[in-house]
């Protein structure tokens, strides 16, 4: 899941971003509302986590703008404001949930999982393509009686492919989906990652599911489905 996380406390920004990345999320982490507003115009996200009080543009204003633009991804506020009136203000601005600081990492991850179920892209707790299963909470790939543990980056690629089954995805699309906004991946990063994921797929007898479409990109599909 791709998350925009906006927090002006840099220690919290780094710690909470690392926790969400560790469990497989792709996190664009920024510390001011102006940069966040630009990213919301340039990128698509599955979830927004917004601090209330931000430099330049407040989290409430960001949420209002986002909803006015017709965007529907869930929004979670993180804030020290815990009065009922403040909570009402945040919810009226378009937020879906509200977490009062100091933030407990375990609770944050639970809220993220809960809000993911409200995303238009939600496909269940287990992503499935025919008999191939991806378990997001465990970063495990299964097929029939076999399973393999994926690294964070391998999981992110597998999740992206399974959310777009049988579609040809270009290198640019994969880079934009998997890498954070301020990181430029090396020229062969996608090729190397695809190779690593194919090795994992081999462990569940599905290495031929991840296909290279020369001159175009990559596609996840069972060979039988392409013959139908």
C-alpha cells in the first residue's frame, strides 16, 4: 500500500515511516504541508496520514483540498489535539480516523490495516490470483502447499503485480509505484528486483508467472490464463 505520511516532528517522521516500511508499505514521508500538497497533485495514494499542525499548510486544509478534488483514499489524522470539538473538526474536514499523540506504533499499524479495508483497491486480507496467494500481514507468498518469505521490496513488487493481474506494467510505472518520491532508483533496479522475485516464485513452482514482455515491461499471469 502506498502511503503519504506528513509529520513535522522529524524523529516521529523517521521512526513511524520505518515501522510502516518494515511491514511492506511504500511511504512518501514529508515534513510540511506545501510539499504534501504538491505530492497529492502528482501522485496517487492508498492512504494519507496527516499531522494536524504543519508548516505552511495545515493537515486539516490538506484534507479538505483532497476531498474537494474528489479523492477517496482514507485519511488518518495524527495530532496532540484531543478535545471533542477538534475531533469533530477533523472528521468534518473529511478524515476517516483520528489518533492522538504520542503514537503507539502497534496501534498505528492496526489503524492502517483497518483503513486499508476502506480503500477502493481493497481486495481482502489475502491477495489471490488463481492458486497463488500473497499474505500482506506476513509478507508470505503461497501456492498450494508451498510458501516463501519475501523481503520488503520483493513483497512490494509482488503486491503491485497482483493488484494489476495480467496487465503489462512498464519500468516507469513500477518505479513510480515502488520507490519513494525523493529517491531515484538505479538504472537496473527494476531488472534486479524482478530477477529476485522470480527466484522466490521458483520456490512455489510459479517462476513462469512473472513474464517479461520485451520492449514493454512485465506481467504477472499464469501461463494457462494467457492461452485461454
